[in-house]
C-alpha cells in the first residue's frame, strides 16, 4: 500500500514540476523587424484611409522589451535618417520613448500587420508589415 501511495505521489509531483510556468516569457509575434508601408492621417471627419508610402523606416522589437527604429518612433514620419529607441509593453499594447513629447503610443497587432496609433485628435496611424 505504501508503495502505491509513493508511486502516485511521485507521478503527481512529476506532473506538477513539469507543468509550464504561466509567468514564463513565450515567443511573442511582436518580436522582429517591421517595415512602414502605409499611413493614415484623418482630416477630422472620419474619412481618412491608409495610403501607401515609399519608406525604408523600420522598427525592431527585442525580447528584452526594447524597441529601436531607423526613424522617429514618435511620429508618422516616413524618414529613416535618424535612430530612436524606447520600450514596449504587451500587456497594455503601448510603446514609450523618452524622445517623444507624448511618450505613449498605442499599437494593435493582427497577424503580420502592426498599427501604431499616435495621440492626435483626427486619427493618426502608421501601418507596418513584418519583414523578419
């Protein structure tokens, strides 16, 4: 009888110790490099649509919650001639950079499309596509 109880306890202990920890960091679909493809600047009446842009601006998300860009993270500029950096939080879908006047930028991630939502009255967004 003691052997059976010991065997059952051992099995339960093994299963519990092998269970994945909920606090472990899993590979996020956000990680990697994203390239700017479209911007939306609404004139204030809700009629704004995304328009294709010609840009080499890229964002790169790292597993240590850092983000870098070859352009300004703070705005919808298509320029890729300055570098900027910041941090991101997946729990509330935000990006922060000390370089930005309004330091918090919200984002939405759907598949291989990342949309940055800038703090403006009319609706200002930038759409990125994952490149690697």
